[in-house]
C-alpha cells in the first residue's frame, strides 16, 4: 500500500471512530436528557476534547450537543403535555 493510501485509510478509520463516539454521545443525551448534562462531561465520556466534540457533533447532526439536548427536552415536555396527566411544574421536572 502506498503512503498516501495508507494515510487516507488512517483518516477514514479515525473518522469512523469519531462517528461511533458521536453516536454514543447522542444516545446518552437521549437516555439521560432529564439529568443535568454538560458538554465537558459528555466529551470526557467520549474521550474527546469539548471543542472537538462540539464541532464534530454539529457536522454530524446539524446542531451543537447543547442544542440537541435542549431540543430533546422540549420534545419530551411536549409529549408529556399532550398526555394531559401532568401539570406544567411536573412536566418541567420530568423533562429536565
């Protein structure tokens, strides 16, 4: 394998690793959206720098991790309100 092909293969492998890490971050946000989460903790768990996580997450999903978390919480609150069983305070607590 020539040097440029080897380099390209390493870059692609690194990109796939990053995508897997980003998927784990997104899945964690989906699971734990009601808990306090911050980008630093998410980045630490993904073994990435916070800035790198933010840039790569935005490239992969079209929004920052914080924006995704906020959208997920709003979606959950809307779903709970549609159910009609909970008041506004209970919905806020349950949605995070």
